[in-house]
C-alpha cells in the first residue's frame, strides 16, 4: 500500500463539474492499493497517518502534534496510478494495482479506520473509480510518501 500524504490548508475533489468533497486544514491523501496488500497493510498505514506528527504546537517551530491534536481533516482519494511501473518503455504498467472490487474493499476499510479514530465528519473521500479533478494548497510544502513495502 502506498500513500502520498500532503499537508494542506484546503483541498477538494470535483467529479463531473460538481464538488463532491472538500476540507480546510489537514491532509490530502492519494491512496494506492497493490495486489500484495492485505488488511494488515491497511491497518498499519491508517495508524501511521493518524499518528504522524506533522504540525507545530504554535509555540516553537517543530512537528509536535498529529492530525487529531490540531482538529484536522483528511481528504483521501483512491489512486491506482501510484502503483505504475515505468522501467520499460513509455507506457506505464499498472499490473501491480489491485483489481477494483478488492481494492475498493481495502480502501473502504482504510477510510473506516480513519473515521473510527478521527470522526466521520473529519474524513472525506473522492469517488472510487471516477475521473476526478483534485485541487489543493500544499502547506510547507510538506509531501511524504508512505509505503508498507519499503
């Protein structure tokens, strides 16, 4: 499982010219699920996302607080293209990306775990399998890649 985590001051997802999700302060997550991923990977990264200390405490510079500490929000988007292999040729190979029904089940479990800890109203997502337009303002800029296989 691979996640690109970006610290944001705002993020949104548009499908067919309609805003379907938006957040103000927190994380935008691009979530890729591979054919090798299991419930264990989902649990591991959900805990990691919630525990990462990426916010300062307001008194001094330094990352001392996590998403929960700052009452932040999460906007997650399923993105199979994170699993692309580009070693050969010019066409990306997506064979390592998990197939739709299994990927959706693991992705939904990931969202459920985040919502159980952070709160239903604090975790938004895109539309699984849809063409989406994602917009965000990256703060810092802070971008971190989390990968259960590395």
